[in-house]
C-alpha cells in the first residue's frame, strides 16, 4: 500500500453557519447594541434601555435585540443572539420577535435561558425583556445539589442493605449451633 503523500486533516466539528434572516443587518444591530445595549424600533428603545439599566444594577450585562418580524422558525433568533454575544463578550443577549425569543449567555445555563425565553414571548418587547430578566434573577431549585445528595443517599442505602445481608447470613449459622447444643425444654 502506498501512503498518501500529503497530510490530511479535517475539522473536528462540522461548522454550521448561523442563519441570520435577510431583513436583519447584523452590523447595524451590533453597532446599536454597542451604543446603549439595545437594537430595537425607536418606540421600544426607552423602555428597553430601562430594562438593561435595571439588569446592570443587578449584575447582568444584558443586550436586547428586537426583530420586528417573525422568522419562519425561532432558531435564527438564537443565531442572532449568539452573533451579538460573541461581539460583546461576557454579555447575556435576548433576541425577541413578535412570537419568538432566542438567547445567548456564557453566564447562565441553557435551562435558565430556556425558562427565560418561555416567559419572553408576550408580543410586547419591554414586557418580554422584563419577564426574561425576572427569570434570570429568580431563585431556582438547586437540582445539581439535590441529585448529588440523592445519589449519595441511594449509595448509602445500598451499602447498608449489603452489610445487613452479610450480617443476616452469618447470624443464622451461629444461632443454629446454639439451638442444637441446647437441650429441649419440657
């Protein structure tokens, strides 16, 4: 067999390009977000700036993008949020359209972001953004800690059960000898 003379390598991950709808100018969106944290129709900007300021006061670097029309599916909104988030490292991005929401964050886990997206589909951009921030700030049940405690509890119960089984096997063998040595009671 003759070895191939050139070194061939391929990508470890097949890159999928982000789908940004044609009616969204991502350069203009990033420029607006760089100015005041908001890219939205003029009527919504003052209310959204207030939401961004409130989030900042609570330690959340929030960026909001409002897309005036719905894309065919909600995935492009996450792609827009990702593009904006990568252009503004450390920020949490909410992209909303009249019926959908998409998010990006390096700070918050996907479950929290998805919960925030669920409450950010009101049709009113300011209310949607307010609901989203409220979900980010909400106290959530500590599922990781609960799972760790539960696993340790199950493991302890399994070990205790096994120890009791071993003890139970030994106990009858010793008590049989004692029963055989004792004279019958009349």
